């Protein structure tokens, strides 16, 4: 199954850090993740030098997953130029276009 995640809640950090990233790094997630979109303070999870960001960079390198921060959220937090290599900023139309043709079957909001 192909899934995409939207991270918008305050608990996103823990779920991503303790569950999803380790599972992806160990090829034990159980679903193919094709994209992740980050909103509000969750955009900080994509910054260079953060523990989750650095691990997401490894995931991106091996899995080629779309990692996108909400453009307004990233700009408001001053991190639009501090994202890990390969991550991008955008809005829902950008997300739709980027995931078009990916075969995503489930969108999960956390």
C-alpha cells in the first residue's frame, strides 16, 4: 500500500521520531511512503541539524520520498532556507502535483 502523511498535530514529532522514521530506516514500516507534508511547528522537523531532520535526510536519500513543508509555515518560522537537502516548500496544489501519478492509496493525518 502507498501512503502519504500530513503532519499537523502537536504529537507529530513523537510519532515520526519514535515510530515512522525508525521503521523506514529499518525497512519495517509495512507501507510504501510516497510523501510527507509538514505544517505549523512541524516544519522544524525538516531543518538541517535537527535530530529528526538529519534522519529524514537519510530516509530521503534511500527512499526518494517527497518531503514538503508548508510554504507559509516555513517562511513565518524563518526556516524556508534551512531545510534538509531534497526537502521543499509548497502548498496543497504543489503537493497534489508532486504526488500525481504516485499511486498513493491512503492519506494519513497525524
